[in-house]
């Protein structure tokens, strides 16, 4: 029975590899406070294409349940991470979106944010990881189905959009040194440190929190 369980498609090579990369993406954002802006952008620039590739290889499977899979990530967690990334990127967070469905109804350019796009991707992946870790085949199947569906319809496009903006920053003539635009003062620094501590405690509360090691 146990052997039959591990022959299920949710334990296939493509699903396991996607789960591993998804976990690395989430872990990177959660621990990114120690990185400078340029190093952060250079690392996420390399991680996003790999995530896109692995998501595109997820199998097209049917959901086990008729109800939408449970959401695990809380709004407060999302907002804290969003604020931290926004603070890190500063004036480089905002960019003009050239591929957005809303543009057909707008006479002006559509503004977007790197931090928000990264967090929207994170939200879906974190819910997937939480569900996948439960180890129940039915729940894992639903998680794969939901994540693939959202990739096709939602965050896959966000990923390629934000990668374009990040590419422009990394290879453009931009001064990404955080010291040149850190004008918020000590109060913002203390808040960032507080958020970092809260996130570290929240996401590392269980011993051995590396999903890669569990697979």
C-alpha cells in the first residue's frame, strides 16, 4: 500500500522538482533581508526562470475534491513580506507594465510593483508547500491541480512580467546601492529589523524547516 502511494503522480519527478524550487523561492524571499538590493535582484533574476520552467512541466491532473483547496498563508504574513520587499527595492520597486489585460481599458500606462508581483507568486507557492507537506495524496493532488491552474491563468504571466523589470534593473545603468537612497532614517531600519525577526520566527518555528531535505 505504501509503495503504491509513492507511485502516485504527485511523487513524480516533475512534481518533486517543482516543489523543491517552489520551496527555495519562498525560503529566499523569507531570508532576503540580509541581502543588499543588487544581490537580491541578481539572485531572484536567476531563480524566476527556473521556477517558470518547473511550473510549466507540472502534470495536468484532475482535482480529487470539488472544493477549492484550503489557503494557509495569512494576510498579515503576506503584508509583512510585501512591506519588507518594498522597503528593500525603494524607488526601483515601481515599473510600467506593458503586458496587462487592464491596459486595453486604460488611456494611461499601468503601474506595477516588483514587490507585489513577487509576493503574489509567493502566496500561491506557500499555500502549495503547506498543502504538499501534509503528505495526504488527495490534498497533494488538489494542491498540484490548483497551483498549475493558477500558474496558467495568473502568476505565470506575473512572473515573466516582473522578470522583464528585474532584467532592466540588473543590466541597466542603475545605481542600486541602497546607501544612496536610504532616507527613511533609523525608524524605518528598526521596523525592517523587527519584521525580519518576526518572519524568521514565524517561518522557522519548526525544527528542520527545509522542504528539500524532507523529500
